[in-house]
C-alpha cells in the first residue's frame, strides 16, 4: 500500500496522497484506539481510504479537550477547502467531533462539506444510550467506564448536553448528506440509529448502514464510505457546473 500512496507530515498533520487523486479532499478524524475498538489503526485506514475513494486524506493534529479540539479541526477543514471540495469522515470519538464540526459550520454560515461519514459514532456524551450496557459484552475492547472518564476530560467542565459535545441533542436541520456506519453489536449503536432518525426527520439526506457485527462492519465499511464520498462528490460537481443534483433520502 505504501508504494501506492505518498504519506506526508506537515503543519496540519498527516496527508495521504493516492495516485491520480480526484479533486475531493477527505478530512479524517479517527477515534482513540486506547479507549474503544476501531476499524484498524488510523494511519492504515487513512491510506486505504485514500485508495478506495481516490481522494487526498488529511488526518489533522488537534488538541484533546473541548473547545480547543473543535477549533483545531475547524482550522484543518479550512486548510482542506483550499485544496478542493471536502468530505468529513470520523470514527468513534472522532465521529462526534466530525458531527460537531458540521453543526459549527452550519451555525456560522460557512460552506459545508460535500458530505459527512460517521463510523461507530459517539454522539452523546451524557452516556445514556441503553446499547452502552446491552452491547458492552459483545466488544471486549470497549471499556464503558474508561470512555466515561474520557468524556469528562474532553468536556473540560462544559455540560455534556452542549450540542457541540453531544450532537445527538442538537438541532440537525441544514446539515449536508450524512452516512452512518455501525454494527448491531456496537455499544454505540443507539447513538447512530437515533441520530439517523432525527436527521432524517429534519430533512437531512441520511444513509444508515447497520451491519450484524464488528467483523462485517470492518469488511464493508471502506467500500461503503468511498461510494458515498464519490456519489456526493459527483452530485456537488453537478451543482457547481449548473446541473441539478437529485438527492435521494434514506430515512432510518
């Protein structure tokens, strides 16, 4: 894989360039593998995503507490926009940060990304989802208690009900198309399903994939992400060229 991609490290973070990339740039926000299982280590996933989507992937550095982490990711998004149209992808805690970025951009009236992709997303820092307990034994790498401690450190004194900490509790109107990928055995299943329901009711184009277990999610996630990113890249290009883009909603 490394012979097919070029990996650079710069002021923004890690940049992965595939051969003959499209104009789309992916802003990729991984989760913390020390706290919960991920599809695979972040550098490997960034390279494989670059190849599958045919897009430059930027994995930015950011601080580890709110609101500084969101400010850093917003700056990384601004950098990505100078390189081309942007898709935002996040996994686990990174997916919550990605969703918060979508909300922040909407509220500030700034240009949105082409789409967002949220994988096994942590979207509610109040940690009230029933699946956190019901599915905890299905993933031995997932430590609910440690995730709760991480959430407290990340919030840094801000109430967990703040919508930029818990995007599930936010007004979701006006977001770009969003894909959610999750396993039915995932402790964070409820976050993804409820976010998909609320976003669809708010008129957002939603593509929800619930796979039977973590293994099937890992097997299918990259192809699903890449297809979604390519689809909305093409439709956004149609809008820019004056060709109407038809959006098909997939309510959960």
